[in-house]
C-alpha cells in the first residue's frame, strides 16, 4: 500500500508532502531541528520564509519559485524587516561585542513617527493578552528568517512566542530537568544583551544563578541555557570590552564582576570593593571606556586600564545626597558624561564615575530619557540643569513622564498625567490609579496625543516596536495595543 506522505530533501530542509491533499509541511530544518508538532503549517511557513500561492493559500518550500499545482509564481512571505528590538530599550543587537552600541539609556535607534493623521487616539491593532506578570519584549529572527516577537516573563524567566499566523502566544519548553532561575527583584535594574557571533545569537540576562546564556530553537519551541558566575545577579548585563559583564553576589557579601566572552568556556571573575547593595543595582550606563552600575549606596565602575585590562572601583554618592532613580535614567551630556539626579537638601545632578564629581543644582525635578528631559510638561533638549528659555504652563499640574527617545529623530514617547502633588510624589504612589495620555513629541514640535490608559503606575508600561507598529503593554490592560509607525 502506497504511503500517504512522501519526503523531500531540499536546501531549506526536509519536507513532507501529503499525496492526497498535496500540502507541504517542514519536518526538519537544515541543522537537524525537528519542527514542533504544536506549530501549524502556516506558522512554520511564515517563520522560515516559505513561499505561498496567493490564489490557493497553499504554502510551499522556499526552494520553489512556481506552484507545482497551478504553475503560478509564488509569493515571498517574509514579514516586516523591522530592526531587531532588544529590551531595554530597543537597542540594536551587537554584531561586534567589542563595540558597544547600547548605552543603557532609554533610547532606540528606530524612528518614532506615527503614521496617518496626527492625533490618532485609538490603537489600530491589538495583540492577545498574556498571563499575569511583568514582561519585556524581544524582536529577533532567532534561528528563523522572519522577525519574531517573544515575551519574557521577567520574574520567573518564562518565554512566550507570538505565532505570526495563528496570532496566539505559545510557551517555549524548558530543557529537560532544567528550572529557570528567578530574575532580579528590582524590575528597574533588569536588562538583557544579545550578542551575534559565529552565525548564532546568544541572549544574556540576569538570574538568581548568575548570568544566563540562552540559545533558542524557535522551530522546536525550546531553548538551552547555561549559567555563569556563582551567586545571584545583582544587576543587568552589559556587552562591553569583548565580554558580557554582570555583577553577582559572592560569598561573605562580596560583589564579584563576572565576564563571559563568546566562545570561551570559563568566565572571568573579578572581585570588587563594592558593598552588596540592599536593593540591588539599577540599570547600568556605559560607553567604550567604562561601565557604571548605580545603586542607592554608590556606583560600581568598571574601566579599562592603559593595557586594556578591566579594573573596578567603588564610588559613594556625595555626602547628604541620595540618587532619585524614579526620575528616569541618567542624563548623557553631549560631551560624554553621565549625570544622575540626586536629592538631599536640594535637587542636584551629580556627575557619575568620578570621586570628585561636578554638581549642578536645579529648581525642580527633571525626568530624563538620556538626552531629552522634561521639567513638568516642558521638554528640554540639552543639559537639564539649564533653565528653559520660555517656561510655560507654570500653574498647570500636568507633568510628562518620558518613556523612550528616538536616537534617529529625537522624538519622545511619554505619558501626560495630572500630578497636583508634584511629579516625585506621583512616581512614589503605588496603589492609586492614574489616567495617563500617551504623547509623542518631536524636537521643536508640539506634542501629539495618541492614546490613553487608566492603571496604577502607568510609567511601568513596556514599549516595543514590532511589525512596523509601536506597542504598549501594561499588566492591567486586557490586550497589547499598537499604533502604526511610518516606514
């Protein structure tokens, strides 16, 4: 009796063809990965860039240019070629680990321009809800050819992939016998790095077992994980000076700096003089010369000495001042210095990474994305300690909480919120719901309102770009909402 299916060995992998229906389905990828049975033919086809007969809806191997059934030319189905999105905050992945492009600021290299008429208030697309949790979102090709969206449940390290045709979330299966170590307790300090080398991408993020290195097999709906550095992570990792670096808690409360180079089995472990921070480190900032992990007690600094070796230092904040991390990320001046907003008897910006820092007093809080700051609802381009030329709406209680800034065009996505008690009191409120309007403001342009939400701590929303849309996630929203961006 003739078998129902036949096997085809092609450059794109091993395919099965159903003789009766003449449908094709990928069975095994060229590297030997078996396609997970939970994936539909349509989802697999979209992920791997299979071709489609638009008249019949049938999917065929990418090796074919014409339909073997109808002879019509097949349609290429690779989805939007968005730049990969790596949280936080949308930094380009590192093709060269020795040249860090991300600086730990709330910036993205992607342009932020809404498509269509200005003032579009309602979202144009939605994505299905996720299980309760706090998520970060990653867009990458992984081991396929089409950019794919993954949601990372930060606290417990659960991974979910959005199936591009079914439009449903599906969890990745844990390695056999492996339980993902829990992540950081402080969500503000969480970040991840993506390093592409040797034709593969490795994802690094912090866990209670140290630095986690993840490799995904998307078609297999699985992943492999390795841990480096004995002890829980105290901060997010940084790809810098040829390695991925992460502070971990060593024995007897010592903070060690762990460095993992791609292709090297054993990590470098550098003891530091930093005391273990009570609440962990905040998100790091860095440039080619040094990395700074700030915390309430001070700053852990990694530098390159004249011989190119990494050395560490611990710098306390000036006496009488404490950092105000809720105000956003540090400010990066055009001259290349990071400054952190601190408060004591007054509000001051303090230069980071210096034992004897420069300080600049300000009259009112500033909230920053890195290059752009807001004084109440007024945008400041340049040094935040400089007084705006024209102070407007001084009597208004509205403030803008900036969320992310485009390095491409200087546009800033933020939240406009009424704060009668002041912006610092607003950011310290935990249980009260706030109505917030989403706004986009380009340099030298008025703000454009384009959405609204009413949730507790709306400034904790996750923003990301996928499929040429800007997406907004908050645990209290029933869906993910998206607005189309100009291409």
